[in-house]
C-alpha cells in the first residue's frame, strides 16, 4: 500500500489496488488500554486483541475412526483328536493350512480296540440276534469311537471286521498343528512364514493315544475384526454400534457390521482397547491378518462445546482466556471429551463468556500461566 494515498471514505489504492485501512489516532488507541491492565501479573492477565468465541451447546454426530485386523473366530476352532489308540495307516492331509471340506477323509487308522469291538458286535449278531439291547449297545460304542453309520452297516453286512477305519472330518476349514498358537487369533503374534509349507508333525505309521490332539481345524467362514480403540474414545463406543469396515487390500469389499464385544482390559503391550466385530466371511473371503480401516457410528453427543484451540493444557489443568476490558484473563475449566476440533466443557464456563479462539496466541515458550480461579 502507498501511504501517500489518503481518502475520506473506504476504497482501494489506485496504484496497487489494495484496500484502504482506516487511520486510527495513536492517542485514542493508547487510551483504550488502561494502566491497571498493564500492571496486572503477566501470568494472570494478557493484554491483546485476538479473535474471540463463545461456548455453544449443540448435538454433534459422532464417528470414531479405528484401525484393526481380520482374525480367526476362536469359537470356530475345532480340535480333531484320536478317539481310540492305534496306528495311522494312511494320512490324507500333508501340510499346514491345507483346506479340507466337511465329510472329507482325513486318515485311515488301525486300532486293536476298534477291531475287538467290531468282533464283539459280529459275535452278538451271529450267535444272539434276539439280544437287541446288547447289539444296540455294541453299535453305539462303535459310533462313539468314530465309526460312521455307513461303515457300521458295511461291517454287519459283510460279517467281517475292518482292519482299518477311515476317519472323516465333521467340519470344513484349514488344517493347523494341534496346540500351535496361530496368528490372527487376536494374540498379537506374527506368523512364521518359514513354516507355512512345512509338513504336519503327524506322519503315516505314527501311533496315537486315545484323547491325543492330532491337529486343529480353523473355520474361516466367520471371522473377527479386531479394532483398536484409543482410551479417549472409549466413552463414545459401545456394544451394538454400527461399523463400516474397509479392508486395505480390497477396498471394494467393504461391509457393514456391528460391535459385538468390547474387551474389558488392555492387551499386553497395547495402549488401546480391542473391540470385536463378527462377520460372515464365506462370500467376502478376506484373508486373515488383513489390515482394515473402520468407521464406528456412535450416537450423537449433546454437550457444551468450545474449539480445541481455545483450550490451553497445563498438564492436569485446562485453562481458557476469558475476554475482559483491555485483555484476557486465564480461567481454569473442567473438560470432558475431545472430539475432532471440539472440546466438551463440564464446568467453569458460562455461555455468555467470551474466550480467546486460540489460546496459543496468548502464550509463549517461557510463559507460566496461573488461572484466576486456581487455588
């Protein structure tokens, strides 16, 4: 702007085009600042003219963003164990993470116990066919030992015991080593990629004992989303809240679900609380371990709000600068939720109070602020 340009009304500079600024008499500007204001302690009162704002009571739509991972639903982890002692004659699953279907043959096993029980049944059928109670008891025993109904019928029809009995899977899923802690079950451990193609420790010719866990079956048709919720947002999130989940590896497979459980503890070496979201993964087929982004749609929050920039944190205490004649006075308030660019005010401030819109403008790196209502 060119200072030699003077007008008696608002306008623009004919040379540079900038807006003309009203000239203020220096004497008037000085008189606006009272001497008492200048003599107040610098840690309580600040002489300044910055933008002001007021506290507003309104209803804010709350959406909480969270990150998480896809994990196995541990409720669908099935342990396949040996119902009888014996030797594995033929093994039809060879490596970890092999997918098997319900009804698929898993192994053929030779068991002296099974052979003896078959012989007992055939003896009763041949020599005492009218004794239905004993025959039915022998049949039930074989069924409980893992013999299928079709196998049992074949044994009775042929009149000969089967030396080996086929073991079928009653579930669909991925084969895992029995007792092995697998990734993606929410324990925070990482997958050992060097073991992905390793064979199972169970081999043909091995002997197994009754009750021994042979391997585990992980069903991926239903999975979990484990979302990390930061402590400051815990009060906003509750069971039943709607969630939109977007897998980072497949953004086109986003889906909606709801929060089924908020774990009431912090996991080891984790500063967030985990929220579980159950979903049907049979069609989506999102790989376990995938990273996801989620938006949690919580209820609207009605409260007294002020801009986040208007609050100055002194550690434990929170203060604002209330507008008074000649400047601003530091004032302690009690705050609640911090959401986006807003801070909830619980007490210490009235709706008629004007406060500095940005408290940082009234402080410097060496400032020591003491609120007028602090003890």
